[in-house]
C-alpha cells in the first residue's frame, strides 16, 4: 500500500511542511521593526535658555547637516498621535534609545572653523534645568508616568558630546518602559569666521538643540499620550496593529502547494504507466 501511494503522498506532505514553515515564521517577521530616528536640530538663539525653536535656514552655520541621530529600538509598532511618537511594546518589554554622533566636534561638517563650544552658563527653560556648566553639550531627560503629566526632575548629563559620545559610534541613552518622556540635547556652536595669526577674531556663538517627546505603551494599553511641552489631554491612542502576512510569504506558500499538486499529478500518471 505504501509503495503504491507513496509517490503521491510524499510530495503532498512536502508541500504541507513548506507551507507550515511559512506560517511558523510569520509572527517573527511581523514583530521585527527597524530602528526609528527621533528629533532634528533647531536654532534656539544665543543665551535664551534653549527656549526658541527656529527652523534652520540658508546662511545658518548649522544648515544642511546634522550632528548625529537618536535611534529607538526594541518596539513592536510605532505611530504618531497628536505630534507625539508612540511606541508599542509587549508587556514587560521596553524601548532602547541611543545616540550616534556623526560629526567631528572640533571640525563640524568638515570645517575646522566650526566646533562645539563649552557652554559654561547653560540652562533649559523648557525642561526646567537651572543655569550650570553644560560643557560641550548637555543631554536632558524628563520622565512621567503614562498619561499623568506629572514630570520628574530632569536628568542632566553634562559634557555629553565632549566625554560620552564618540564620532561614528552609538552611545546608550537609556532604556524606557511604559511612560511619557522628553529628551533634549542642548549644545552651542562656535564659528571662527576670521582667523589672524592663528587667533580667532570675534568668534560667534549660537545655541541649538535636538529635542523630542515620545511615549511607550504596552500592547492593549489605550492610555493617551501626554508629553507636550505644556502637558494637556489628547485623543486616545490606539496601538498600531502588527502587519499581516507579507506578500512574499503568500507567494511562497501558494507556490509550494502548487508544486506539491503538480508532483501528485505526475505521480498518478507514472503509476498508470507501470
């Protein structure tokens, strides 16, 4: 019996095994997400407490290039709700945030006359950081329980660009579970437009920041994000559903079943010839 029907049964079983493998790997692909970039540089004027948020324009020494990139990873899905980036994670999981420095802080955008200055009287009016020596860039993080709008005292890492970050490498900023967060990298640029006999004549200084807010929610948690600069209620956030089966997986599954069927037909014809 097995010899008689084996030629038809085995191809069909092979097709089912391939189809089952496609279904088995589908959830892993649905949950895998590429890192998400956050924030972009803005001009905050000079000694304004990093309060202003003016877009970079032509003629600005920071125009056309970025200092580095903040990257978030470890989430299942991401959505924008009322201007806030909301990451969804599985219960017990968290989002990892890192910063990759892309520039030489002593020759920004390849210009030795443009560098990160030491900001000895830095303060952040938006995040409530009092005046202090920011060094060469200050990284500031403020936290709140999900949707509550009550913010913790800001965590400040001074001299972040001078001591922590390295060009071409990523440095860990932190791990963030469910909650609301504000992040700001405040730094000052020095432009030496005129140098005589090795000395800069009347250097200029301008403040910039890369600031953003984000929220982390567990799957099924519809708590609204509440991470504006002036906290206020917002519409309920609905977690983004995991994507369905990709087209390539459907094609592979259908192809496997088709090949199995073809082998069954050939097996039947072969059996009649014998």
